[in-house]
C-alpha cells in the first residue's frame, strides 16, 4: 500500500452531498451493500465513479453511464466493514509484494482465530471481485453489472464492454 493510500485511509470522510449523490444513483438494496463497506473503500468508490464519468465524456460512441456509475460505486462491495483489520490488510499487501502466488492460494474465507482472520484478509484481497459480484447477484442485480464488477481486476479483454474498460481505468487512478 502506498503512502498516499495510507493517508487517504486515515483522513477518509464522505460529505453529505456525496452520500445524497450515492443514494440517488443506487437502489436501496445496492446502497445497503455500498454503506456496508469500510469508509476508505466507500470514498475510493466515489472517486472512481467520478473519474469514470469524466473519462466517459472523452469516449466516442455510447456509454451506459448509469451502468458505469453503479459499477464504479459497487465494484469493491466484497470488502465489508469490520471484515479485515488494518494490520491484516497491511500484512496482506506486504505478502502480495513478496509471495503473491503463495498468498493467493493460502487465502481462505471465514473469520475465527488470529490466523483465520489473516487468511480471510488474503481471501478478500485476492477474491474481492468475485465476492462483490456474488453479493450483487444475491440482490438480483442484472448480468451486465455483475460482469463488469467480476472482471475489474483482470487485464483488458478483446470485445469487453466499454463500461468495464472505463471502470478499470478509473480504478487504477485511485
Ligand atoms: Fe477492486
Ligand atoms: Fe477499487
């Protein structure tokens, strides 16, 4: 995790205007997933959504801005508040740097003992796109939304939706 991200996590806050904006875009069930995230992740998602919309204005051709905004706000909902401690998050990021493949296979869902929690942190870190997509499927989200959330950390694929490309670009900016 870069110093900038640490600073962002410590100083994270959401304005009333932003929370009204989010609730105006998302359905009540989607919003409940959004507000279940950690505050820094909520703030990250808001920034990604705003950048994604700014990027969309430079695209020639049709962009489904509603899908893009919802995808951006919901892409990390697999990261749930209280699920992963800051210490475990830091250890996971360090592990990812030095032994990414080992960390990926070591991750396991489910909190419990100290070690279980660390394995859970690894699981969330590596598998949050799938987890986010499953949460969205669970509330009956449409296929397009589930799809762009599921693939947001994968390399760009030929023929993918423009909303996915824009979401990935915006995510990399924050
Ligand atoms: Fe993500
Ligand atoms: Fe993200």
